């Protein structure tokens, strides 16, 4: 199992943006030094708590400060930009990273972003599909493009000067395009099925109950079957909120589960957005009979955050894998560094002690099964 990172860091909105942005950059650079295989960064325009407004701009800021880690958008919110801009910007960063880029895409889940870009109340799934189709057509086609849909239009027919390069959008470094991944949130996601049928792979979000994460695998298998390709567990990425200490379980629980910790803050913010406004309380419930008022940061954090000493975290990751099934990459979720020393130590322990022990246990189990 590989170790990666998924950064949807929610910082207290009173913190200064230049400080939190530097903290998030430092987390990616540390992940690179520790041998994390990949890192994804989210984006929102209208959220002071989640103030990375462009994942591509942020990734460019660490592109030349990292060596081996693959960097991904997590995600590009397709309805909020023009397909031509997305095609050009992704191509540029793919060249800057010389193949270390992974393209994460979605319709976008923050309703204030949808409103500010004028697509609140519109069919954003249809906008998403039209947008990515146009991006792929730009990359696969030739100028002047002449693409027209319900929401977007792309053409350089009236202004193209091909002999000097004018009117032509840059193609990606990776051909025919960078790998594409989608973040799966809904239980039994039909989006995962559609994505897999197109050759794309899923990331299961870190704020889902294990039973809903598990539901993504059959959806992926179904989509791969439609495309005539093998559904390989190594292509499934699963994000999880994790905090590790050397040996102090009590400290880990205070930092990761108590109301004074950054994980509690994260889920309190998320619940307000997903339950209080978007009506997505089902994400945090084992069954519909649970009242919405029982979905609290306290209950959710204790269920969804793995926290403890190295041995305890190893055991809980293995138990989580036993619940959901085999997968290829565990994405360590990024959170606010309330205590930078503890946060950095957790990442180091995760890379140097937890994952080797997890992989050793998986290898031993595979040998016994054989």
C-alpha cells in the first residue's frame, strides 16, 4: 500500500492567509521528503477557512521545491472555470512538473462557490461533463476547435494565425493527457461508475463512514466492466484523517478527538456545510433513522479519525482495510497545524513507522492466504 496525502485543510478563518498557505506548502514539501507518493490539494474561492483559491497556483508554488512526489488537483471544480482555461492551465503545470501531475476533477461541492460563479441552481453535473469533454476534445483535437455546448463555447476560428502559433492551446506533457481521478463522496456513487467507464480512478473522501467507503468499490468494478478493463485495487485511493504519536494514546486522543483540537474544528466546519446547508447528513449516518441533531463534531470525529500511538494506528488502519477491502493508496488527510511539532511528527511517524508495519502485516497476511 502506498502513502499519499489529500489536503483539504480547514484553518480557523481568523488565521492569516499567508501563514496558513505557507504551512500547507510546508506540509507538501515534508511529504515529499518523507517519500509520500502523491499529494492532492483542494480549492475554494469563497471560503476563508479553506483559502487555497486555486489548486493549480498552489501546486506551482511547490513544483520546484519537491523532487519525487506526484502533485494533483483535488479537485478542479469544472463548472467554475472555462474549459479553455482549464485545458491551458493543466497543460502548463503538466509541463512544469514533467509528468508528475495528476488531474483531479469534480462538479464542486461548495454552494457559495456555485453562487459566486453563477451556477447555483443549475445542473452542475451536466456542466461538469460538458466541461471535461471539451477539455479532452481540445487536447485530442486541433485548432480552431469549434466546440459548442449548452454552457460553454470554444473556438479560435476568427483570430487564428497558425504560422506564428496564435490561436492554438498547449497540449499536455503526458499524452494523451494526465491521469484523471475523481473524488467520491456519495454512498454507492454512480459518479464512480461513470468515471471508471471512462478510464478514470476514484478517491474516496476522508469524511465518510467505512461502510460508505466500501460501497465505492462495487461502483468502480461496474464501471471498469463497462470499459472492458480490469478493476485493480491498486488504482483505488482512500483518504483518511489520521494522527500518530510515538507512544502516548491519551495525547493523541486529546489532539485528534477533543473540542480543542484541529480535527474537531475540521468536522465542525464540514458538518455545518454538508448537513446544515447542503442536506448531506446521510454521509455521517450509519442509517437514515439517526436524527440530524445527533450528527455532531464529537460523534463524527471519534468515528472517523484514527488517532493513537504507532501500534494503535497500525492496528486501526488494518481494521479499516479489513472493513472496506483492499486498496492501493492511503491518503493521509491534511489538517490545520495547531501544534506544528506534533503535526510534523505525526507525518514522520506515519511514513517511517506506521506504513512499513502496515505493509509488513499485509504481506504476511497475503502469504498465509496463498
